[in-house]
C-alpha cells in the first residue's frame, strides 16, 4: 500500500475481531518499520510494551477506563516516552554519525553540548517535551505501518497512567503518551463515514501566524 493511501485509509477502529493473533514475525516487521521514524538528533526515546495475554489485557482494560477494545484487539501497545534517552543513546548515536562520516571526531563534543542545551536536564519539562514529541511520531508510524501490513489500529489516551505504570512495571520517570490497540476489524462491522475535519485554510497560513 502506498503511503498516501495508508494515510487516507487509516481509521481509529472501535470494534476489533476478538481472538485474532498477530505473529511474532509480523510484529517484528511492524517495529522494524516504525523504528525508522525520525527523532531529534536520532535519539529514539521510545519504548513499547506489547500486551497480548488475555489476563494482562484485562488488567490494562481496567486501567483504560474499561474500554472494550483493549480486550478485543489482538494486542495493545503501551507507548512509552523515555526522557532519559539522551543519556542512554547520545554516545551510540554520535559513534554512528562519526563512523559513517556525518561528523568529524573533533565535532563530537560540540554536538554533545548542543544536545545538552536543547533538551535540558533529565527531569526538566523540556526533556519531557522532547521525549513525547519524538515518541508520538514513532506512534504515528506504527499506525501507518500497521495499515500497510493489513492491520487496523486505535490510539487511546483514555487511561490512568499511574495504574498502567504500577501494573506493567514501568518506571516513574517514563511518560505514556498513548496506547495503541492493534488487530482486525470485527466482521460484519461497517465503519461510519470519517468525522469532521477542519478546512485547510483554517489551520494553514503563509509566512506568519
Ligand atoms: C493521542 C490520541 C488519543 C486518543 N484517545 C482515544 C481514546 O482513549 N478512546 C477513543 O475511543 N478514541 C481515542 N482517540 C481516537 C480519536 O477519537 C480519533 O483519532 C479521532 O476521532 C479521529 O478519527 P480517526 O482516527 O478515525 O480519523 C485518540 C486519538 C489520539 C490521536
């Protein structure tokens, strides 16, 4: 499926066919593709917990305000933004840039300084924005890649973050921008037409706000 078609066809699906499995191979393909997402300084501040076992989905559903799709979908992804990715990944990223000739060795410290200035201290608001911004782009690519692989999705922010952190052993400093339910459309369901979108002129302007 071409990318324009995937964007046009993607919908948030409320009714998933229960009992449908997604193979490990397909899941791996999905994440290999989404992992090509762009990120600030290529720092890739995302993590994913795949919730696939029935009992674990039941617990997740409780944390997600009892949304039935959490249990019906084949899997639900807990999308996690990691503000600590700067410390974890900056050196590996700079090694790669240096090795591939993107930067000269003498520029390495300059880049580290730029990263420090841009994204602030690990517990700062700047750092949280950095993590959530990049992880949300990754999440969007998961949804488009899933469409390309013949799967449907539904992003959700209707959940109690503390509940999910506790039940799924996610450290307190991480942020959960959204859950994504993934699976197949329940048979016999016809989607309602796509809802209201603003006209382009309402949100686009030239040269200034
Ligand atoms: C970050 C995010 C969180 C969302 N949270 C929920 C949710 O908790 N429950 C829900 O039913 N829909 C949720 N939605 C789905 C939106 O309602 C849906 O994307 C919107 O109505 C547009 O429909 P479409 O995705 O089919 O184009 C969420 C969407 C996004 C992007």
